[in-house]
C-alpha cells in the first residue's frame, strides 16, 4: 500500500532527513502518485549523499521523462549506463505506460 508506506517514510525522514532508503521509497511512491517534483527533489538529495546511486538516477530519469524533459532524461540514462546499469535495463525502465513512445538516444556510444 503506497499511501501507508508514504506516511511511514515521511515519519522516518523526520528522524533522519538523509536516510537514503526512506528517500528512495518516498521517491518511488511519489512516482506512483505522479508527484514528479517530489521525486526529482528526493533523487537530487540522494545523489548529493551518494552520487553513484543508479536507482536514484533512474527514478529521476523517469520523472524527467514524465515531465517532458527529454534532454534531462537522456542525460540520466547515459549516467546510469556509465555507472554500470545495463543499457537494456535502462531502456526497459523508461518504457512504463506514462512514457510510451519515449526513446533514449545516447549522444555517444557508451562502453
């Protein structure tokens, strides 16, 4: 239940505003509710703590895609791949119903 979970994660974040696990969970719930601004804000907080969090980068990319920020989405996709995410997984991750038709076209090949 995302609503109940959201309340729990909010409570956890009142104790520790930098709890990465609670931020990730709240971010995922925010994406389920279409609250893309909260999702992006939480991802940015996570990335200020752990710049290698592929999960936060992918969630932020999803939020940017939902808001129509193709350049931002593509930048996050490329960063996720550079940090070790499999390209196929990144492409599949951004194929959720709200982003049908959204495509990732890397600016340059990533090895």
